[in-house]
C-alpha cells in the first residue's frame, strides 16, 4: 500500500478529530474501544483514539475511501464531483461534520473554520 501524502494525512487528521469529537459527545463511554490508525497519522495521537463500533466503522470507511480517491488535489467534499461515500455514509458523515465543526469552532479551533469554508 502506498503511504498517504501530506494532504491526505491532513484530511485524515481532520476526519479523525471530527469523528472523535462526535463520538465522545454522543455515544456512551462503555462501548468504546481503541481504533487502529494508519501509521502516517498514528504518531499524532499518542494516547490513541477510542471510538464506539459505529463511529469506528465510519472512520475506517472514510480512511479507505480517502486512500482510493483518484483526485489530486482533492477538493472539499461539498465541491467534489465524485462522491466517495454512498448515500448512507454521506448522510452520517454530514451529521458528524456539522456537529463536530460547530463544536470545535466554539472551543476555539479556528483552523477548522478555515477547513469548513475552503
């Protein structure tokens, strides 16, 4: 397998952060388990990432789809002509990104505000 490019690594970190915020706010702590991350981004999460089964599945699907994306550079999902996610996954990822994006901006993560608009 090819290693992720810098842009892909950035996209994966954003995705991981968004899913983690969503899962920690919406799902019970008891159902969470550590998630295996690609080695290119795993070093950023020294304590690891714990998600419930549903969120871990969504994250694994997102990582697999990002790896297979034929566009370089990849536009943001809302401006992309090729949709990586099926209808079900697309609805779930929209919910996750909408919830987590607002929450992270309210916490002072203005770099995600940049990601939201561009």
